């Protein structure tokens, strides 16, 4: 039996970026209401099996099916359907999780800032492992996925009744763990399945048998830029052969999905073998063109990109834009746009040198602010609106570093983007994994100013489009924008000022100002 928590077994109304919201606390909102209005369940086939599932879970399914297990023995199901699938004959329940205890960047940041209790990701994972049928029949529980390390870090493995935690994704190690569990053999508490990707070989990785949520298809693993706060960048970059990618695209469209999400740490480095990360334009353009032109594909979304290749080869961005704008998933002011997530992280040259010296290659750390602003200009000129993360509280971060980031944000105020400020979290298998993470009480005035500035820019850029898409009546629009939002923000400011301090009160009052609707260039 393979499954994941309810937040991961949802397409968030066909919006992958909305999945970030599962890192927030529920507060007074009933869990059932959140499921209906934020993360509804995936569709099921008539036999009860999930029509779509997280990409990693689909890979595990394929590994098992190609290594001795039959389709009748392996089922991928929505967590609430375990009633119908877990019984006395069930030997193993395999669970995939991105954020089982709420230690991810978004969860840690916004559950700390806004409150509301445990993040929804953590609540739903706890609900899953405590499912009545799991408690009654006691199958072996194996947990894998990007966030599986959190169980050991927070000493939750035994508390949640987990028998084995898998770190990494190499097929032979994963299949071996499931076979041992089915045969009743002792399982190791931890299975290390090539987390570094040092011995990764896509020839051993089976093609997914069924479609993933959001039409996810992996095109590469790892990054290799060696940013010390990040796990994927510490891994060797490995590209999926184009033939294998297209087989998964074909399977996905056959199963009724007309949207493809390309999973990668950096789309612009696909096919690149250069030590200083010079992009291979021909390989990237050929990949995107092949996927976009495949029969049945109506939209293509890229998960992640980096900024230095944009500056290095702006013509590549132009050529990609000409293809992708015809397959756009998102829009701004009723026009199609292209987007992907990228990392700015800081505006500080000192921190760039100290923790992410490979991030700006082939350029120098001293050029980082220039690289970011130039890349954003090139992107906007070609209808790309990036979603950019920035990190607060890296180890040894000084006031001068925060001020440098604020300076960079001032330079970016004329560009269209979405900024996500995040607390530093010491992820597993990154260089900084043993350092202390950022806590709410460590936020100085400058750090709060940075947080507010990011969200102030977001509201100025995105609030009009957000409201216009949902409110057609101009009088209602004005009431919501000029009366309801300021009043609501005022009340929330008073509440947070009373419960969490003056800084949050100021933040809510600033962000709810109706003047935060100015257009950018």
C-alpha cells in the first residue's frame, strides 16, 4: 500500500505554487473546511485507487512493479481510503512525505510568524500514521520522500510507529526494504539509498506507470553548485535522458493530463557539462520544444531555475519564452506569463562568498546584485515573472548583510516577481545541518523591515490581479480593497501586536494599506 498525507495527495485546485500554503498553521479553521477549500483530494478510479499521486510515490510504485510485485499487490491510494485497502493481509504501508513534522522552510517560517498551531503538512501526516486501520492491523510502515529525515531529527520515528525511514531514492535499496518487510524479515531503522547521487544511474530508474499530480515529470536531479544551506545543491547533477522524459510525458497525456510540470533544480543547466555552469542552450531548447509540442500537451510549467545562466545567455531565455508563452499556465492582468521558482537568498557579497560561492558561477560573488537585477530584467522583458526565495538568519548573518539585502530589494522594486522570505532551516545532509535555525525572537528591526518589504512588493504587484479575477463588480472591488482589507488588517494587527509584539502589528497595518496596489513597470 502506497500513500501520502492529504496535503500531498492534492493538486490544490490545479495550482502547484498554492501547495506552499500547506506549511501554514490552521488556526481556528476546521480541518475539513481546509480540505474542501484549499487541498481537495485527488480523483480516484472506480476501483478506489488514486488517479494522481506525488511523483516520488509513482516512482516507488514503478520500482516495485518492475521487481517482482504485481499490480494487484501494489495500490496507490488517498489516505482516507485506507479503510478500504488496509486489512489483515496488508504487509506494508509506504508513505512519501515532503514535510512530515513541519520543519520545512515555509512551515518553519510562517507557522512561527503567523502562528495558528502546527502546519497543515504536519497535522495531516500525524493523521495519516494514526489512521484506525493502520493502528488495528499494524502493517510495517516505511517512510521516504524529501522530508523523511525530519522524523529522525525530531525523534518522532518511534512515536509515530514508523519501522523504517528511507533517505534517498535508489531503486535497489528501496525494493530491498519492501521485500524484507513483506517477508517479515528485520528492517534497518534507516536505509540510505544514495542521497548524494554519486552513483546515480537513470538506466536503473523505471519509467512511472501512472500519472503524477500536476503532470510532474523529472528532468534532472541535484544541482552541484554546493550552496551550504541546501541539500539538492550539494548533490551531483544528473540529467534524465530525453527519451526517458518523453516516455513519461506520453504516459501522462495518455492518462488524461494535458499539463506537464518539469521537475528540476535548474532547468537552464539541463545537458550542461561545464564546470562553471555555462548552459547548453541547444539541449535546453530542444527539451522544452519536445515536451511542448508533444500531442495532447496544452501547458508546461518549470519548477526551478537559477539566475546566472539567464545573464550568460539571454538569447536562450528569448527562445524559450517564444515556446513557453504558448503553453502558459499562469496569467497576469489577463495576459499569459511564464514563471518558475528561483533563489536570490541574500544581497550580501560576504554571505555569498561564505556559503554559496558557486551560486553565481561563471561570475563572481561581488557581481551578485548586478546578476540578480539583470536577470530579472531579461526575464520580465520575455514575460517571465519569477518566484524568488530569500533567506533570513543564515549563520553569522550581521546587520550589514541584512541591509545589503534590503538594498537589493530596492533595486528590484520595479520588476514583476513574487518574493518569499524564509527563515534559515538546517536541512539534513547540507553543510550547515548542525547550525542553529532562525527563530522568531531573533528578528531585528532590519530583518522585520526586510520581511515587510518583500510582502509589500507582492501585494502591490499581485493584489489587483488576484481581486480582479475573483470580483467583477467594481463597487464590491472597491469595498474589499478600500474598506474590508484595511479593517481586517487593522484587527489582525491589534491581535498580533497583543500576542506577538509590535513588529507584527506594524507589518499587518503596513500590508493592509489600500495604497498597496501600485503598478510596476
